[in-house]
C-alpha cells in the first residue's frame, strides 16, 4: 500500500537531522481551559522524557493506589521527545503524593510533576485544544535561502493535513495488519481491542491520505468548491459552502478557511460537495474493497481539514558553519494534527531517535 504522498511545495532539497537529542523535540499540551481547583479529579501536569504516555499512566495509577482505568489523558505524546501533558486521576477526596515518581523510572527516563490541581470534570480523550512545539534540527545543509522561502510559504499557506507515518506503525505494521483485519470483517459484536482500533484507524487514515494526496496534485486541497464543507482553521465550526464568492476566496488565501474531507463511514458522501465526492471516489477506486469493508464496521461520522496552517510559527537559523547549520522552529497545531506533516514540507529530515514511529505520536 502506498505511503509516499505528494508534497504541496515540492520535496525539500535541504537536509537535516531530527531528534539527535531528546530535548531537540519539545511538545507542550495546551488544554484550552484552567482546572477549576475543586472536585473529585486530580489534574497533574507532567514533563517526561524517554517514557510513553500509556506506560506513565499505569505508573501513576500504581503510585496513587488506584485502578489503571482511573487515570486518563487527552492525547498521546512521543516517547523520544521532551513532552509536557496533563493526566487526570480519579481519587475523590485524596491528594496523591507524587513526589517520588522519578523513583519508578531509570535513566535515561525522566519524569517530573510541574503542577497538581483539582478539577470538577474528568479529562477525556481529545479534550485539549492544541499542542505547542519547539523543534531543533541539526546538521542542516543545502540552500538556506530556499529554506527561508519555504518557511515563509508554510507559515502563510500551510501544508496538506496528512496523518503522519506514526499512525501507520513501525515499518507500516498497523497498515499491513489493518488491511487483513478490515477485509476479514467484524467477527463479533465485542468491543474492539486497543490494537484492533489502531489497525482500523490506520486504514481509515490511509484512505484520507490517498484522497488528499490526489487533491494536492490538482490543487483542490486549498481551494473551495460549491457545496463543500469548510472549516475555520483554528475552530471546530464547520459550514456548507453555498457559493464561493470573493470574500470566501479571500478567506482561503489568508489561510483562515479550508475545505474538509470526510472520513470513510456510512453516508460519508454527505460530508462534502459533489466535486470533492467524485474526486475522492476516483482516488479510492482501486481499493473500494477496503472502503466497503470500513463502512461495514459502522464507524461514526467524522471529517478532517485538508489544509493545516500552523499557529504562531517562528524560527531561527543558526549558521555557525554554512555546511552544518541548525534550525529552531516553533509553532502550535490543533489537536489531532501531526508535526511531522509540517516538517516534511520544510526539510528532508532524518529521524535520529532509536525507534522512529509510535502510534499517535506528536498528536
């Protein structure tokens, strides 16, 4: 199955190294609200390095003396990065002592509590607003003037909102296993396991990327058509485009409004206009077996922006040596978006971390 999707601004010629050190990739979760200081839930803001989110959640449950299902989090963050994110412990009137949490880990793993606050509501998956990234790429080599131009272009016009390679697992395992799982069909009405959900998500995401890649080639990814569903870049609000007038064109050019693509589910065609529906069916025509099998899983209706425009993007090029420069780039992305999809349009990078891809990394 294809995983080489088209570039919006051509493949970068400048090269560089990503994640040479854990601290080179910093991610901070932005909730979008403040814990209210009361209630039966304990919100804990934690900085971690070398530890994946699910493993840390289990350790928090052990230390607090509660069941693992009493610890929740909004998003999964990369193991091979310095990340800050919120966890929620359902501890009623207790105040868990997490001062010894580092003792549950060994070097190079590092965990520390930044804040601990009460809140009246449980933290649910996808509850956060955005993620802020600060990324350092080392060994940057090539035409740095061209790189500057790319960065300015991406800041203004954005990039295709692809699902990152992390969604498809190490060496594409989630994709390969997912294809077999989906084509076999649902064997019972039992709840899907976590692994099966990953496989299902990988196939659904692959269909989205395939359709988006073709729309990158023909320019539809950043152009609205009559009867499309559109969305404001940094809001969840969507609307049906009755007619593409001058003001709508201006909003698209400014990067504030973009088309959405429906995710495959029963009746997905209603989630877009006739032109985009036709384009998607053409893109997926050779894998309609997968499309039909996905629909049979009775998935919920969903959609995703075709274009990703970074928020508050800034950068600095450190050029001590012309052949060995460094790029420090900072930006925020809405939840569910992948930093790697932005980076691939900036620079032809080599991931130096030990294990490259983990499900839902950078989200």
